[in-house]
C-alpha cells in the first residue's frame, strides 16, 4: 500500500506540474500577442537584454565559430573524400552546419551564459520578495521581467545562429583551399547549389524553439524557488538540467521530423 500511495503521489505531482507549466505557457503567449505588453519600459529592458545576451559575446563567439568552422568542416570534407562522396560535399556541409551544428551550438552557448544568470536573477528576486513588491506597485512582472528575456532569447539565438553558420562556412574554405586546392568561386557555388529553402527554415524554426525554452525554463525554475537562500543553487541546478533536457529534446525531435 505504501508503494501504491507513493506512486499515486508522484503521479499527481507530475500532472500538477504539467498543468502549471501549460498554464504558464498560455499566459506567456497571451502577453506575447498583446500589443499593450510592448510599453516603453518593456522595450527598454528588451534592448538591454539583447545587448547582454547577444552583443556582449560576439568577439568570443566569432573566434569559436572560426575555430570550429575550420576544424569541423575540415573533418566533414576529409571523411567525404575518404568515402568517395566528393559530389555530395556541398549538401553534407550545408546539412551539418546550417541545419544542425550552428543552432545547436549557439543554443548551448547561450544556455551556459544566460540561462543560469536569468535563473539566478529570478530566484533571488523571488526569495527577496522583490516580485511581490513589483506586484504591489501594479507592475506586470510578465511584461516587465519575462517577455523582454524571452523575446531577447529568440532574437539572440536566431541572429547568432545565422552568424555562426556564415562564419563556419566562410572559415571552412580555408581547409578546402589547403586540402583540396579549391578556389573560392568553386567553393561558393558548391554551397549555393546545395542550400535549399528547407535548410533556412529549419535553422529559423530551431533557433526560435531554442531561444524560447532557453529563457522560459530558467524563468519558470526561478519562480519555483523555495523561500530561503540555500534553495537558490538547487533551483539553478534543476533549471539547467531541465534546460539541457529540453534543448536535446528539440534537437532529437528536429532530426526525427527531418528524417520523415
């Protein structure tokens, strides 16, 4: 009977958590489509958040894109030639870089940099009762705190994914030049002939999904922090675990959809 009771309690807790998450998602979507949410204060916070999330990491982001672009595309080209797939090099590079690597790597980088920071910020505000203070002053915390971060996540991941893909493809030419003695025009037309609208749409949709969950999950996790300071690290840890599970779930789901 004890095991049955525990199983029942866990099942009820699971359905209750799912219900709360769905309710929170619907509330966020309602505010996203409401023009009144985009007031001057919200737009000011959004601008600052985009700068923190995307602009501030551009130097290190470009450096990593160049390094990974040269190495990863080099490996792809080497394996393609080793298995006599020279005619498919363009399609392989586009699929690997644009469809998979660029959005996924960007999502991981933004998660590590901004996900933990936002989770900690919301958790501290929750423990310090700052969220209640904002409510007392009739400030909508969804418009003022949550929407700017979610929208900045979508914009940042999408724009940086495109930047990462372009830099990777550009730096990949270095390897093709030295390894295959390929001139730039040949490399350019190789990629242009391989890329399709489907690749661009995949990059956009995956970036949107990654950007949304990268901000939503840390915010939700921070709101669920218990009312004492020792719970903040636990909240951040749980939030990051959920975030990485969500990122990998989106990646796997995207692969399944593309496969079929």
